[in-house]
C-alpha cells in the first residue's frame, strides 16, 4: 500500500473485518506516519542574542576595584565610630562617651 492511496468504503469494511481490525489500525498508523513525514520541518530556534549588559555584573575579564582606602582604618577607630553611632542613635539626650566628642555643656 502506498501513502497516496485513498481507500473507499468497501476497502475500509474489508480491513475492519479482517484480523479483528488489525489491518485497519495498521493502515491508519501508516497514514498518520505519512502525514507526519510530509510536514515541513520545524524552523530552527533563533540564534541566541549576544550577551549585553547584565545588571550588577562586571564586564567579562575584569574585576571590581579593591577596597576603598577609608576601609583600611585601624580597628580602634572603627570601634569608636560604632560606639559614637550607637550612642547618638539610642541615647540622643545623653552625653556621648565615645571619647571623640566634647562633653555637652549643661546650663
């Protein structure tokens, strides 16, 4: 049988009667396979876009600059700054005891 042959009603009745319908099922599967083979192949997926700017990323082959120079302070200076910040945030009405602030004058 070829895929171009179209059966008439009598042929379908004969295929259904022979082999409990196995011939008809085989014929229908052959028709489906022939239809799938005639389809146009799927178009290839589009080429990926060239990588552009990725937000937050450094350009390829580079790295962020080193630490800022103001970060290279001794730990004692950092501790004093943290203590001053903590005193001014949590105890604004009391004199700061960070060691860098002048004492508040009370009248």
